[in-house]
């Protein structure tokens, strides 16, 4: 177990984006702490706060579980200086829901990945139970709404790496029963450079039956397109921006952005200097581009805080979301499109996944296929 612990405690820089290049050094674009989010005469910011009061942020990827595993003590409700994300900053940034990444260091694979993902899921539940005044576990759109009505931030477990299921559909079902909401389809033999194998397609069908969303950030183009063809539910890209603006391997080219929009999927643009650029205006440029190519119903936000990556100026932690929304309002985004961006689009995708699962369960029993049966 010692070697597994070494891998899991290898530092925040592993934080779930381990298949991506090393991020920019923090000093290259060290984010300034957010100034107070309200001030006299700041009309776009005042309007942003009003919009976010009605339509809070649903954040597509947060690496906090990977960081908390390295801390001996923390209090997220009081405020925690050792991390980017805590309840006071989530409230200040008007964050209503966030996906907590269960991604592991790249060196953790095979059965070790299964066990380590179970440990991460257990940690997520433990953290949420320890902070009942600020956080609440959720796994679908209805539970997110319930958490919001109770004044809590909804926490959805996932995405997890595909290695977490150990090439076994029974483990996928077990992880789903424990709360897993999203699985990233990359880094395994059945979802690699050649695209989805026959077993990979069966994994996607079983995910549809369960209501587990497919995350295609970092997946090859063949896997992305085959997932669109096989899946009856929309897919997510939990941390992808526009490759036309910044040639990062996890960013999507325009043809895939257009196909994602046509398939009803959702591209959640990360707030990282490496993928979107060093300023809030750069992030807004990517949001403009994704909205134009994929459509306003296919663009969302992904803070990617606590993943060890550098963040743009004025977007150093989750409290800064109103600054980004103010920039979009300044550019002419209307409230309806911002409501979709921050809250509505993820709700739509979650509802579609739940509807697909109910329909699939009426016509399909749990799959007993194995990788040896289909790919052997």
C-alpha cells in the first residue's frame, strides 16, 4: 500500500489533469487575489451579481479531493488557506454546484486505480459529511436543486478516469452505486488512440443505462466521434477550450466543437492559463468562440481550481466568477445566455442522462459482457 500512497500524495500538480502537459509555472502569471466583488459605479459587476443570484455557477471540474488527501486538518466552512476552494469563496463566487474530480496520478493504474478511486469516493463523502452547513452530495439535477434551496453547494463525484473501472462493467455499476456521476473516456485500451473498441462501446451503453455521463476531455478524435454515435445521452468535455485560439491537446478543434453542439453535448471551458490564456479577457474569448461554434446550449464553465494549474489574472479562486460574468456582460452577452452558461446547460445534460437511463433500463438488463468476450 505504501507505493500507492506515494503516488496519491505526489503533490497537487497531479490533481486529476495528469494526462495533460505540465502547466505554466505559477509565477509566470500568478493570479492576484480577487478584489471585493462589489464597488460603487461598477455596473457590469453589479449586474453580474444579480444574474448569478438567480443562476449560480455549476463548475465542471474541481480537484479539491486530490489536495485534501494531503492535509492532516482543514475546515472548509470556516475557510482554508491551504486550498483554492472553500465554502466562503464558493459563496462569494456564487457557485451552486461543482464536480469533484476523482482523477488519479498517471502511475496509478490497473486494480490499484480501482482501489484508489474507491478511496477518493470515500474521501468525498467524508468531507461533505464534515461540512453539512456548506456542502451537500448530489448526483442528478433534482438533488442539485434541492441543495440550492437548502443553501448548500451541491457536490457531484466525478469525473473519474476510465482506469477506475478496471475493464469490468460490474465495477462501473458499483462506482455508480457509490455516487460516481462522470467517467473520462481516455487512457485505457478500449478508449485510446484508435478510438472505442467493441468493449468501449459496451461501456458507453452501460453508462447510458446507469446515467453516468461520458467526459471526453483529453480523448482522441476517434473516441469523441464514436461516443457521439453510440451514446444516447449527451457527453461532456469537463475541461476543454477552443483549439483555434490556443493549441492545447485537451482543447477542441472547431469541427469537434460543432459536432459536440449538434449532439447536444457540453464543452466546459477551463479557467486555466495553460488552456485559455493569462487574463480574464482570454477566457471570455474562448467562451465567445465556443458559443459561436457549438451554440449557446453547449458551453459551460470549469474552474479547474485545486488542480495545480496556474489561473488567469483576476480569476485566482472560485470567488472570482462574478468578474468573468461581468466581462461577458460588457461584451453584450444577455442574461438568458449567461443563465445557460452558468447553470442551465449542465442541468439540461444531467436531466437528459437521467431520462436516457430510465428508458434504457426498461429495455436493457445490466450487461455481463467482458473485455475478453468483445475485444479478445
